[in-house]
């Protein structure tokens, strides 16, 4: 199962070239990552504060297919492409009205928030991730 | 005495209208605020971490005189316009090649970082602020 | 009549002090400004591109009452506090679960996008603004 | 020859986890990209405005080695890892006091700013890129 969220593109997201400034895509993908947790019953804050489990990015791979402009809606599909013991690779497919805009793979480590040390992904999160291993089928 | 710093304006700072997106000016003024501390021998981190003294903004007043564009250098003068027991009003004059761009007054509270409660401005910072009460004379 | 919109506060919106970095409030208020147009049938892009009418901020006044944190929802009421021939002062009241967070007054000029010169507010926008002169009553 | 630039890390660059929010690294690398042009006698604005040559990112690959914190200085080496007819792959090595922080490869297309269509890299830029093919040797 894929998780899908939609983000509004704002006036201030564009740069001098009048398209979305590409670094902002990583912010959008992180927003989709937060929505993935919240939309599955775990507000992202619960992971960081209550469970003291953090997810820093260790590797990022983004492919840009077409520009995004302000007023657009950015539709993002999220799934878990790979899962290791202490890390997971999230995949993102971003589109606008069905048009391919950008895809990304972002590998996050699982860390304890108090020590910032890597740790095994706790069962609660492993179950969440396992339930979202499928890429979108459309 | 006025403190002066200069900031480079970047490609990504512009918005759809091809001028600097106005919310970014508050970021620039905060950068000037950080430079004010560092340039006077107190890295801003020392205030927050070592001295546990924080300076959240409680009031902001900005006047925009002319646009700023990427490739410009933003020259900012910083001084302390008013000083209370537990707060101070910083004044900023931002120019580009002598042209008036934006001015601001930003009132910050003095807080203890552990409790987030307002506290009297410690002598070390009071002395720093007192030494910079003069607006620019040019 | 007041216009109301809600904005999600994100992980990346917080700063070192673990509250929303105050410059971002101006971005949030601009998002509410965009939503005000779109929510009243005029996508903001239509103003800038089709009608060639722009609204740069010339003065900003913000008052911060309490911190905002990631995971919060920021509810913003928008109304037009003053209207001149070539400018308008928008008022914003931002709250979180009924708690006062920040209020702002942002004066925007009405300009022609091709010349960047001030111009009288066109009737279409004057009518829109006139219909939203009332502050919130709750 | 490698080009090197240094960027100050700001209070507002950190996120809730009190390390630099990872999407900002792409902004830092773009700042280094702009400095690469300017530092070699071609202000980035000259490329976009005078020469009407743009460089949108089409692929991004970032590896994060250690966190960056506010008050740090981010030292970035820039070189051209690959050069095609209509695109170039820029490589970035980011360090802080000699410690590995993040590396990136960002492929940019060469486009005509008026049509947004890909075009062969003009000789002036090809010469600039050719002169910076060497990775850092330290």
C-alpha cells in the first residue's frame, strides 16, 4: 500500500527562474514523510518526543522530471523501498495533475534521540514500514 | 557606535516577482543580530548554550523602501534603540550600495533558556547593548 | 466577514530553540494572504499573471504572543483593516487551539506587474477587499 | 583545480533536532555553485541575465556524514566531475574544521532562459568548467 499526500505550492517557493527552487523539494518530501506518520496514526512528534526515536537522512537521491510552479498542487506517493535493521529507504513519487515532477529515494537512519546513536527500528515502526512496501500501481 | 555587517543575496532568495521574498528580510535581520553578538566577541551560541540566555522576538516592525535582488550585497547597521529591564529594541538599517532598502525595529525579550521565562538582561549583555546605543551617523 | 485558513506546522519550521523560527511567521501570513484570494475565487496566480496586478509588502508589524511548535495547526483569520487608493492594510490573527499566537498588520501596495509602479486598486480587488473589512467577532 | 567557499551556519538553519535541517544542504550547495561562478569572474546573474544561460538541477545525490550546527562554518569544495554536451555534473565536498559533513553530486542541464530548452554548453562556460575538473587533493 502506498501513502499519498498533497501539498500546496506557494508564491515564495519559486526562485528567480519562476519555478520551484529545487532545494525546496527535499522539504516537500520531508513534509510527505511527516504526513506518512501522521496519516497512519503516529503524529511525527510522537516518534521524536514520546518514543524518542529520530530519523535523520543519511542519503538522498532526487530526480527532477519537470518544473513545479506556484499555485500547483504537488501530489506525493510514499512507500518503503528497502528496510534494514537500523535504517530504511523511503521512496517518493511526486506528480502534478498526473504529470511526473520529481522522484526521490531518501535513506533514513533510526536513532535514539537522547544519544543520536543508531538503533534497531522498534517493532511499532517496523510494522508501519512493512505495511507500506508496495510502490504505487497506477 | 553602530555595528555593521554585510550579507550576500542569493538566487533562491528571490520569489516569483524576481525580488527578495519579504519574509526573508526577517531572516537577514536575525543574521545581522547573530553577527552583532559574534562581531563583539560573544558568539551567539555562547549566549544560548553557555550562558543559557535567549532572545526571542516579541515585536517586529519593518519598513520596505526598495527591492533587493540576487547578486546584491545587503549592508545592515545594527544598534540598540531602547533598553528595558527584561527586553531590548534592536534597530536595523538595511541598504544596498547606499540605497535605502529596509529598516526594522525588533524587540526581543531576555529569557532563561531552561524555563523560557523572562529575566533581567545580565550585566554582560547590558554592557554590550549600552555600547551600541547610537544610530548610524552617515 | 473574516476569511479563515489553517496551516500545518512542520518539523523544519522550528529553530534551535525548538519553537517556530519567527521569520517564518511572515511566510505563514503570506500563505494566508494567498489563501484569502484563492478561497474567494481568485487564485493568487490569476492576480499576478492574468490581471498583472501585484501586492508587494511595504510595511509589516507583527506581535508575538506565544510560541508555535511543530505538529501544531496555525489558524489564521484575515481581514482588510484599512483601504487606500493604491494600498491596503491586511490584518491577521493567528491562533492555535484558540490560544493567541501572533497578530500582524501587513500593508501592501497595488502595483502593475510590468512596470512595478503603484496603481489604483482595480474594482475587482476593491470589491473583494470591501467584502472583508470586518475583524473576527469571536 | 578545485574552487573553495565557506558559508556561515545560522541559528535558523537548525531544526527541532538541533542540527541543520537536511534540505538546507541543497541550498548551501547552490550557494557554493553561485560562488563558483562569481569567484571565477562570472557573477551568476551574468549567466542568467546577460548571457541568458540557466542551469537547473536535473539530478541530485547527497551523502550525509556528520551533523552541522549553528555557529559552524561550512567549507565547500566545488569541481566538475563530468561534462556532457548539454549538461554537467558538479561535485561538492562539504566539511567543518576538516571533518567530513556532506558530499553531493548535482547534475545541471544547460538551458536557454527564454525557452527553457536544453542547449549545448557555450564555450565560455565550457572553458570555466574544464578548468575545474580536478577533485581536491587534500
